[in-house]
């Protein structure tokens, strides 16, 4: 089978197509003939040597896939050969075939294509875990997600709105702000022009109860400044820097909770619990088209390099998908 692999991790990295033997599923694993695979920021970081796969995971990139089951391990109980599924995987998604755990796989909603389905796992697992399980978002609260045009951002906007939060987001242009409003944001701020702290404080929302931040750097103190009493900030990345100077006294006065989170290194048991919650709470919304994955552009597997260049450029809105 063909896979996309990384050679020369770090500054001189590049993607290449290689042929390897199709793996065999065991235990509760399923073998999926991949139809589409999502492209995510951690894939870029892995190329740079900054986000290595967990022990035992495939070393080629790809964290989310959709496709058809072709083989089942002996302990698989839910699925059979021929089922169409989407799956969260620890790596190896940029491939013609990929192993997934049955507890991290879900049936594809009938109204979604393989391309749309591949846009779901990494993004929806991340958003649900961070805004509900960790961030404890409640109905009527003010929710801020930075990077509203990203896969995470466009998903968080829709999910938070579906659960009756007031949704505020930041993004890089007036056009992207308009698109964020179209998918459910109540307020979209062009950070290239405006200071999001000032805009929020001057708006009807005034302050933020929960922030989902992938930016870090100088956004950290600004998140504190706009936070409400007992506000929560969940950190999932640090695109503007991991070393920051902040105001501990402000954190204490506002009684803030600032938490960090990663998904890839979590146990199968941990991620299996998210699977159950997504199927119960999100799948009905997907089936009714109340939430829909936002797909910006697709590339054939052989053009993964171009897909990564697009993601790095920041010109996209929503997800970038590889087709197989």
C-alpha cells in the first residue's frame, strides 16, 4: 500500500510516497481502506520534529480518516467488513489502509460524504473534550475561540452555538469574520485591525467565561484581561510562543483557571469516553445538518505537500482533506 512518509524531520523535512505492507488488525482493531484523511496542525509540527508520535504508533502522519472496513480483529464486536466509518488514529492516516481501534471509530452519518467525515475525528474530539469536559461550558456563557477560521475554530463555533453559548471569535480578515458569522458566531473580530480585548469589552458581552486558545504568546495576558470572574482558559497550542510573561496577581484576583490539554497522547480509554459523548450528543446534530464539517479544499494523497503548504499559509477556512 502507498503511504505518505516524512524524511529528514526538522528544518529540511519533506514528504515522500512509499510502499509498505498492509498491516493486520488484532484484538479490537479494524483495518480501514482509507477514502479520505484530514490534515491537521500537529502533522506540520511532526514534520518539524516537534510532535513525535506516541510509542507504538505509525510514524507517518495523519490523525483522522474515513473509509470502509476490510478486516476486523478477533475481539471486534460492533463493526463488520464493509461498514463505513470515521476514526481517530494515533498516526498513519496518510495511507491507503490504516489500523484504528473500534472504540475510536464511529459510523459515518448517512448525510455526510467520506470527505466530510474525515474532517470530524481529530477536530470534534478536541473541541468536545476541551470546551465541555475540561472547560465546562454552560448554556448562556460567553465563549471565545481564537482562530475561528481553522478546523478547530469552525467546529468550536458551531458546537458551542448548538449548546446555547454566546460565541465570540478572532480571525485574520473581514472575509473570514463574515464566514465565522455565517456558521454561528455572535461576534467575529478581525485581529489584523482590532484589539479583541477592547472590542469585547465594548460589546454587549463585556467579558468571557471560557476561552479556547491555540495562540499563546501575548494572547495569554490578553485572555486574562478579558476574562470574567472565575473565567476558564483552555490552552491547546501556542502558535505565538510557549514562553510568556503574564500577571499572576490578575489571575488570583479574577480567580481564573488556566489549563493545558493535548489529545494524541491520551489513552484509548480516555478517548473512548469522548467517542460515546460525541455519538450521543453530536451525531444527532450532524444527522439533522445542524452542525456540518467545514471543508475548504481537497488534495489527492500524492499532493500532501501542497496541502501542508496551504495549511501553513493560513489562507484556508475550515478543513483541508486528502483523498485516496
